[in-house]
């Protein structure tokens, strides 16, 4: 498997923008995740996720410069994230990965990261 820092040079801003836009197109109508995202903040949520992924996978450090350390669990604490929400997030992200049509290596690296991070984010038992 490729190194995380190899992803950004291979897919660039455009690849992350396609992926995150494809994900957020699915969120508003989703019965589980839609309620977790205020409709008036969807553009902000999209930018934050895009900037975080760009930073995390070897690109410019905009996320850190603007928001500091990611503190993912703390930032998501107000939301009920159980196994069902985690699985739905993964379903929508996997669909977005397919739609974004990223090269196989970066897509596989992102999929592994999303899978482990989504599990890490669980903060409630079902």
C-alpha cells in the first residue's frame, strides 16, 4: 500500500474536491446523516473536510493554519455517532469514492483511512 503522503501528489486539490463534493451531495437527503449537518453549514463542512484531507494526505496545511490540531473526537462529540451512523458514513463515502474515480492506489489508501477513522469516531453504543 502507498504511503499517506503519496496521495496528494497523485490526486491533487481536484481529486479531493471531487471526492468531498460527491460525499456532500449525498448527505442532505440521507435519513441518518442528514440531520447531523445543518443545511446552512454544508458548504463549510465540505470545505473543512476537504482541507483536512488535503492536509492529512500530504498537501497544503490550510486546515492546521485555520483550525489548529484536528481533535476529531472532540469536534464530533456533540453528534451521536453509533455503529449505524458510522456504517452509513462509510457507505456514502464509498459511493463518493466510486463517483470520484480516483486512481486505485490513492482510493485504497483513503478507504483504509476512512474505515479506521470512522470506527474511531464512534461515541455511543447502539
